C-alpha cells in the first residue's frame, strides 16, 4: 500500500458530452474530456472560449462613469493640467500605473505618477501623498488598482480642490468614495458584463476609451498584471492574457527583454508560468521591501541600458525577499517544531518582533504547504504596540468567518475564506491563538486536515501522444478559475525505475499498461523508488509534458503524487546490512516479528525497535499496517495465522536463516540404512564423543548425524542415555516418513523453498493466496 499525500478528488465527465465536443470541435479525446470536466457542454460557448479574438472584448463605455472619466481627463489634457496617476505597490498596481501613464503620454498629457510605500503609507490612497500632489500643482488624480476604499483620503483631495477619478477592481464597501468618477467592473449602479477584471484590466479599458482604439501594444502589460493578481482567466481576462502573451513573445519593449535576460528565459518561450513564477515575483518584490516606483520606470523607459539596470534592481530585491522569506520561514518552523505554540496545533499562530510585514503572507503560505493547518504570521512592533500580519487557510476553516468571531480583539481585519490580513494589539496575540484553537477543534475534522488535490480527468496511456499534448497547450492560458490540468493515470504497472539526481532525491520510471509505455519523472519524489514493488498496480497524478533531448521529442508524465490500495511485498532477503533496509521502514506503523528466540537476540542490538516473538503459546500482537518478518517459522500455519490476524498492507520479508535446512537437504534412505547398520554392529555408541569423527569420515555434517538419530529415537529404533545410543532389541518395521521429526524437516525444507529461496513473483503469489483468503467480502463469507 502507498498512501497518497493528499485527498484526491477526480471528475468523471459525461461520456456523451465528451464525444459531442470531440466530434463537433475536432478535438483529441483528452482535450474534450478536460473541457467537459470543467463544465463545458455547449459547442458554441466552448468554441468561443477556445478561439477568442478582439471581438471578445467589451465596449469600455459599458463601464459606469466611463464617459464622465474620459471627458474629465480630456479636459485636463486640453487645459494642460497636472495629472497624477496614483498606483499600488504590487505587480497589478505597477502595470496598471504603466498602462495609464503610457496612454496619457501618448495624448501628450502633463502627467506624473506616485505609488505609496507599504511601510510609510500603507495600502490605498495616502493623505501624505495627496497633499504632496496638491503642493506639486496636481488638479486631477487618477487612481489605478486602488481607491475604492479611500473615502477619507479622497474627501481630503476634494477639499484641497483636486478632482479624483477612481479606477479599481477591489471589493466596494457600502459607502463609495466622493470621487468625480468611479470606474469599477462591479459598480453597484453599473451593468458591465464581466466583473473580474484586474486593476490593470480596468486601466486598459480607460486607455482604450481615451485613445479611441485598442492599444494592442499595452496588452503585454495587461497580461502580466492580470496573471500576477490571480484573477479569473475567463471572458476578457482570458483574451487579455492570450493576446498579451503573443505580444510579449515579440515585444520590442526594453523592459520585457531585460526581464527575460535577468530571469534566464527565452522571450519566444514566454507563457503564463513565466509571468507567474519569473516576472511577477520580481515586480512584487519591490513593493514588499521598498519603493515600487522603479518598476514603473522600467516599463516606461525606451532605453535598453536603463531597463536592464532597473531589471537588475528588481532582481536584487527579489533575491533579498527570498532570503528574508527563507529566514522567517525557518524561524516560524522552529517555533512550531519546538512546541512553544502547542503540540500539533490545529491552527498555527506565530509572531516575532521585526518580521517584515511585506512577506508575512508568503511565509503563511509556506507553513500551510508544510503543515496543512490554518496559519497566521504576525510581525510584532513593540514601539507601536501592535501585531500586523497575514493569514492563509485550508478547506473546512472559513478564515474570514472565524476571525469575525473575534472582533473584540481584532480592530482591523479583512479578507475572504482562504486569506486575510489583520492588525491587533500585541497583548491580544495569545488570546487570538487560544480562541482560534478552540474554534478549530469545533469545526475541523480529521479529514479536513488532509490536503485536497483536485484532479481533472483520468487518462489512459493509449490517449497520450505528442499531438495530444500539443493540443492541450491550445486550451491555455491556465490560471485562476481555469487552472493548469491535473491528470490521473490509474492502475498501471512500473516496468523500470531508478533514482536520479546528485542526491538521488528524484525518480524516473517507465509506466506500462500492456504493450504501451510512458516515461515518468518525479522531482523530489525519490522516496517512491523505495516504496514501489514489482507487480503492483499504481495510480499516479500529475502533468503531461513533452521532453526534448538531442532533437528527439517524447511524451513525459510529471508525477505529483502516487497511491495504491494493493498490499506490497518488499524483498529484503539476503541484505545482511540491517541499516540498508531498516531506514526505509516507518517504525510507528510497523511490527517486527520473529519466530525464534535466537532471532530476537540477534536483532535486538541491531534494530531500535520492539521485536515481537511469535509462538504457539503466545497471543498474537496488536495489528499494525506494516510487518517485518525477521525469520521463518517452523510451521507454515504459524505464519498464516499472523497474516490472518494482522492483514498487513506492507510485508518486509527478511527471513534471516543462519543455517539452511533446505540447502543441507534430507539424508537419503541409504544414509539412514548405513547409519542403522553402523549402530547395529556396536552394543553402544557415544554420539557426543564421536560425532565429529564419524561425520568427517562419511563427509556428512554433524547436524545430519544428530537429525538421523532423532528420527531413529522418534520411531523407537534406539534409546538415548547421556549421549549414548543403544539399539532397541526388538522393533517393528516402520517407514521413515512416519517420524514426526522427519515430517517436520520435510515441511521446513518446503517452507524454506517457498519463502527463502523462491523468486520474487512466486513469493508474492504465496502471500497473495493467503491474504486473498482473508479478504472475501463480508456478504460472501460463510460463518459457522
């Protein structure tokens, strides 16, 4: 048995819908199955989703107040007013600012930009920066990716005599700011057909309306901000990203070339993962640690040298951010492991003086990934007397609702079911931890504490080829609400397997289903090589990729997780070095069993484990899922009783045998005949004294002599007195096979042949037969 690391949830799409999509849209089976599993059934809607173009965009003037915003901006340009584009410090905010700045510069506006500092100004509109803008002669402020919650700050701007246009996508409160125009895809008075635009998407709509045409050259920035802000990749957003990636691959913008160079990626290979894992973190790093302004400067510059220099600044900050995150994560893990916040807490709340508030969310995510527990990471500020941080949650624990139960000690918090931010007094941190632990005990089940992995579809090896994988790429871009697919390959065999990598911590294998095979690789999955055994059908989940090596392309499966419900046999026979096999066994789930006291003595000092001695007179041990069979019993039935009682999921067969009865063999009848004749010629024979000489004379082992003597005694042919052997004067003729001693040796030889010397598959079949007898469904069992 191999247990999966997560709870697998797999979709089983309707076969009729799959066939319909496949035929109507000329799709490979896997693509049709994937779309069907994600809710697509209508051919026209699916076709529109797959083949988006400029017509997929909505009229920007459908946005509430767009006409008012455009009119006011054009008046400012005509009157040569000073305009301030007020952005945000994340990647969405930086690209939003860059888009708005570019559009206004193209219209020859008198424009500058400002981005708040996370540590000085906090999130959103800043009274400090608005006052500075007024002093600089600004008469119109355009917020991008923020502003909807800046009621007081925008009121101040109005009182100072400035006009304000808000463009934002964040959740609006019950009261809207007193702005001159509010451009928001979910404006309560609006009816825009798509409400999930990122901040950069809203800025792009304003740019479109201002310019009177689609500014296609800005789509590359829209794609970056949209992916980095993790908004839904449906409707317009899907088109923005799709078209933006195409634009990025051939962009002449110095910033894009500089980002590719600093990230070590080819520009013509840019995709959503490049943006999400290479570009986005570097842009975000600025605002997490310092001023995000250089990010806007990088996107706006036409000088390649300046762009390269600014990209290096981003990269330096990103490396610094990575170091800070690593250090904070290590410190947080140490707190958890030390037990200072409780032993195996259901909710993790860690706090420390000096932790950077710009990365606490990342650290919280790391801890959730490691422990799969709702987690809050707080930076403590003793001067201000506050704790400020971020939280991440798991399914089954609605973070916002659970925090809301503690409003009396949480004066400032906000978020949604899976993430939140908060500020609270220092002295209330312990109270918050205690309360959340109590709440978790009431709401979380044991199943909730096992991570969930959503699986799209099950696929067969016959469905996987290069053309299928290429066609799957056409379903992208993948992201929020349309994630990268997770595939399941069910019940396949492993035809070959080996560990790879300098530290042997990765695994490469070949999956087989009849004559069909598929290469598979598992990074950081080297442990699977120790858990997989021959002849067991295993299910895998992961991703499909194309592996190109020396000009040759092959399909390849990237393993994310694996499991099998079949019991497994681990053949560790003949491995004398105990540490070679003992280290791969989980001691908490394992029984170490021996059938001879001598075996217990032999392994007692070698194994740091409790060894159970099994005998007829002793009750069987408590069952555990795994067993190690250290030796072989005298009788087959004893082992069968153990299997019946324990019903193991894993069997480690070591079968230590210092002396082999099987190889020593059974003395022939001629051996017995000669030995009987030898004894008959003597009135008495001292076996203890002369066994060694007689064995040497005949070329037998001493144990053979003692065994034959025991058989004669068992049959009543001889008497034994203090090591001396005397023939009985009158005995009935009896066959050697009538001796219990003889029968036991025969059985032991047969058992050694079955267990100790049988090939692996024969040994597995022996266990299979006995375990199968005990796994008959209850309704089919006959009870006596």
